[in-house]
C-alpha cells in the first residue's frame, strides 16, 4: 500500500501532519511532503485518518500495482432542506 498526494489539490492545511507527523511534513513554503510513500504498518491507522480528514481530499491510499483505492474520500453531506423533507 502507498500514499498518493495530489499536489494540484493540496492547500497545505496540514491536518495530515498533525495526524501522521512521521509520514507527512509541511515545509516553510507551505508545500506538503510525503516523507514515506509506503510507511510502516504501524503508521497506517494514522495515515488513513489523515486521508479521511483532508479537507481538499488530496490524499489517497492505493494498493499496488492495480492502483485500487483503499481509502476513499468522504462522501459530501446530503443537502440540507428547510422544509423538513
């Protein structure tokens, strides 16, 4: 399993750094770096939490070689309706 970062989408919010500091680092230039694209199994729970917490959904966890996505970005919330329906 490995981490894929979409650098075109990432805004450098650094939630992933807070959840998995051994795997992600935010530079002085506010650019995110994946320190370990294939981290140790001990780090996977934190990496999965980081992928789910990313507000821009810039992180994906994939399985090689098929690139099958393991942790999908969260689904958007259902639209709120004021009529109670």
